């Protein structure tokens, strides 16, 4: 191939950036795993390091500015939320039990209140109240994947506490997404500024819209999908399940965005709707479950999202004393808020195990920040570089503290 063609290939720069992002993500994730930390912490740290290198050497690629990487990272987060939805079903959510429901409810309300208080104390006067609400929403999230891994390693996945944590995290995802949708819709529908109208009615309207979309998707979707996938099982072509599953997820993500919601809400709803009974014929024919087929895509695409999230953090903003102090206090409030939720499990459960199991925010919290980074208030981004860096720093600290605390309390068993 002529060198001149290579030099003028419009894809060449994007291919180099993607290679850099994927290789960096795997190196960062490996280092984190070797340090007994979740891989996502290493991927975020690598993104931050890449931006720092660009600041030092201007010739080094600015990875956060790549449209190709941004597109694949956006697809990664949609596929990730689809996979999270596939891990649970609507009947499972109904059967999680009173203890899980209590833990989930307290696990949203307490961190939300703590985040509101922390934002009110630390942010300058005159800061819009929706920013305080958004910071509280970011602390509502729970990353069940991280805690589930620790529970499996310690042989506690099938314990009462393990089942409560998993059940509460499933409900927690839905409640947290509703809070995120309500706050995001409030910003979008208030005229992009403080003069757009009263907060109360807008918040109620947006929340009702989100609930209406989820209710319609879960009811109509559960009625329609068995027939659609039964029809698809008659296809004679090979590898039908994955394209149809992704097409269904992207369709609901698009419909969710048309309804004024974040696309991740539609993708999550698609995962909840696609119950194993609806697609068992295709899964039997292809000898793989849909979860197994989606997993490699999540493995390939989601690290791009996390590296890009880290790359978008301003290193100079993150390491300012005020920003670090904000991150540490916000992380402490986030830990306390989720830890309190452990005591809602009731008698016969170890509250410390449940509490620490609910602490990690991980990828779910970062998805919330990515959504907030696209919002504007009064013509300027809702999240300043310092606030965005502080929230990500707090999420990182809780992501590290959660598995460390959970592992410690599981090693030191308390009497029932």
C-alpha cells in the first residue's frame, strides 16, 4: 500500500487513538487488579494520566477530543446499561423481599440527603439548587458488580446479606435512574436557566414522565417481546440473537431520548424486559445466552467510556486542595449514607455487611456524571471542571472503600 495513501487515510488518527485507549485501559485495569482494586479505578486513572501527558507534551494525542472514541464510548455505556438490565428481571424485582426494598429506599434517600447537605456546605452561595440535587443524585448509585465479586470471593454470595445486597442494588438502580432522570429533565425543561419556572412542578412532571415511560416499556414491551422473538426464532440465518437484542436495546434507548429521558434509561429497560423465557428458543439454538453474547461487547467498549471519563477530568482542578477536600468530604458522606442503609435490613442480618456492600458507586455513578456533563444551566455547563473532578474523585474513593470495607467485615464475622 502506498505510503501517501496511509498518510492521508482519514481513519489513521482515530485508529491510533483507539489503540492507545484500549491498550491503556487494559494496562490500567491490570495494575488496579494487582493492587486488589476494581479495574474501573485503573481505567479512570489511566485516562487522567493521558490528559496530564497531553498538558505536558502538546504533541501527545488529546484523547478526550476524539469523535471516534467518544462515539464508541457512548455506545459502550448504552451496552453496559443493557447488560445491567439483563442481569435481573421484573419478577425478580418484585420478589426481592421487604428487606431489600427497605435497604434500597434508605440507600437512595440517605445519600441523596447527605449529598445535598455536602453541596450546600461546600459550594459557593448562589449555586443553583439543581446542582445540589445532581450531586445528591450521583451519590444514590450502587455498583453491584463490584460488591458481587467480593461476595463470590468470600463465599458469601448466597448468604442472607448477599441476597439482600443484590436485591437492593437491583431496585437501587431503578430508583437512582429515576432521580437522575428527574434532575436532568428539570434542568432541560427549565429554560436552561434559573428563570425557566418553578422547580417543584417541573420536577414532578419530569418524574411522572420517567415513570410513565418505564411503565409503558415494561408492560407493552413484556407483551410484545415474546411474540417478536418467537417470530425471530424462525429465521434460518445464523447469529440472530445478538443483533436482535442490540437492535431492541438501541430502539428503546432512542425512544427514551425522544421522551426527553437519558438514552441509558431505555437501554436498561430493554434489558429488564428481555427475560430468559422470551428468548429461550434462540438461546437454545445458538447455544449461548444473550448475556454471554453481550459480555464481550461490554468488555471491549465499556473501558473506552471509563478512560474517556478520566481523560475529561482536569488534572489541575482535581489536585487543588479545595477540590480534593470536596471529594473527600463527599466520599465520606456517600459512605455514611449507604452504610446507614445496611441497618434497614432488619433483624437477623449483619448491618455492616449490607452497608459496606451498598457503598461502591463504580460505573453506575460515572454514568451519572457523564449525563450531567452534557447539561447546561443559564447557558454554561452545569458541572464546572472543579465540581466534575470532585464528584469523580468522590466516586473513586467510594469504589475503593466499598470492597475494602466489605472484605474486612466478611473476614471478621460478627455474631448473628
